[in-house]
C-alpha cells in the first residue's frame, strides 16, 4: 500500500483529516475522493458501526439489548485493516461490506452506536489506524472525540431536502431524519459541530467543489502544497 507517511513530532501519530456531518451530507464521497487525491488512507467509521450492527442482527441479538451486544462484541475478533487504501472491517473473519446498507442495518445502527462501550471499542480501532498511516476519516465525532487534536477538521452539511433526495437517488430506504435526531441527541459522543471545524454546505456544490474547498484549506494550513 502506497501512502504518504508523515514524520510529525510524535512519530507514532500521523496526520488526520476529520470529516464529520449528518447522514447523506455527501461526506463519504468527499472523504473518499479527497483521500485518493492527497494520497492518504480512507477510513469510513460509519461502516464500522454498521458492521457491528449487522453482526448483532445476524446473531439475533436485539440492538436494544446492550448487555448482550457488548458480550457479543467482547467475544468477537474484530480486525480493522485496509484494502486498496480503504478501511475494511472483518468480524470473526467475515467481511460484511455488501450488507452494510441493508434496511435493517439503517434502522438499527443509531441504537447500536449510542452504546458507550461499543464506541469505546471502535474508537480504539480508529485511533490505531493513525499509528501507521495518514488518514482521511469520516463520521460523526471524528473531530470532536476521536481525534480532537487534529487541526484539520471539516463539517459537511446539506439541507434536509437535498440529503433526502441524495439518499433516494442511491436507491436506499433510510430514515435519515430519525437517524440524525438519534445521532445528535444521544449522550455518548453525539454529532456536534466542533468549534474549530470548517463548515461546508454542500447543498449546491458538487463533490469536486467540496474536495477543492477542503484542499484549499489544507494548503492554507500548510498541510499540503
Ligand atoms: O452514510 P451515512 O451518513 O448515512 O451514515 P454512516 O456514516 O454510514 O453512519 C451510520 C451510523 O453510524 C450513523 O447514523 C451513526 O449512528 C453511526 N456513526 C457514529 O455514531 N459515529 C461515527 N463516527 C460514524 C457513524
């Protein structure tokens, strides 16, 4: 894997571009394209919560039964690595990638991700990625909780109408308003706008426009030339 490694003061921690925002704001497409353009590895933290949700459902564990879910997780082998510069999660050797956007996963992922112990386990995996690689990581709490010290924070938003339209265009049934409400109102690491994040409203922008704006900011900050 060819990635731009960076020798910072702490040689163990690499650069992280944090991209947060609500559902269907365009952050996955933007984070993916940005990572490719600047040669960083791409981490989709939402996929990690989705994978755990899918795994629980496969084992007939109710997402509301946090004790059973935590027990399952603590007894599972969770491997997080990269494939073609993109994060990949294997649970007990199974890669659930093709199942991550099933309706039942959409419906339950916010419940699963509201469990503090689930977050603790997955956040440790997210931080471990930065021990070896420069990252573009997208999610809900990347700039606020996972890597609060990174100077490269972005918050991508779009109007509720545009976000709903985008999800429908992807052919997916997804209660994004309900998920946004759950993600923003939960106690553990809710979706918040970090004070020092640069906000981009992508409602009327293309993916290339948003990536361009992020790259301009990263240049101003001296992260890239
Ligand atoms: O793609 P979309 O924006 O719809 O969602 P996602 O990034 O795949 O995240 C799915 C769900 O995982 C979110 O609705 C959150 O409940 C949860 N999540 C989280 O709690 N923290 C993160 N850093 C990323 C996702």
